[in-house]
C-alpha cells in the first residue's frame, strides 16, 4: 500500500513534473468514469485492434457492501503506459503500476 500511495500522490515524471499515476487505491468499487471507459476503448483499438473492442463497454456492479465514494483503481492517463514511465519509477513502483495498467486494460 505504501507503493500504491506514492503512485496515487504523484511521482516526478520528466518534464511533466509531479504526476499522480493511479486513482484512489483504498476502494473496492468497480465503477469507472465515462472518460476512463472512453480512453481505454480508444487505447485498445489503437494498441491492439478494433477486433478487441467490444460493441458495448463492460459495466460491472458493485457488491452491496462496496464503498463507492471513489471509482475503481485504474491508471489516470492513457498517454502514460508502463513503458513510458519506467525510466522515472523504482522497480517496485513500475511493477505495481504495470499490474494496475494491465488489469485495467484487460477488464475492458
């Protein structure tokens, strides 16, 4: 959680300065913003192919006891894939960010 906290609060990413790389990580929500759904679909189409973009975005339902004040844990920006930020992160930060990125893209 300490590493995730750093990714959330922000790390220096080159000329961009301090950048928060993930959304709030102390949540069990599965809800995503419309913007995140849109950019993830566009990213998948560009990076992989239109064949991998479903006709409709998957929408998951929260469990009854889920804390839904925040959206699901996800990367904050489509233009910061793991390979783009690797030079600026420590090994453990990059590994966690890559895991979050890959799971988010896979869920779409």
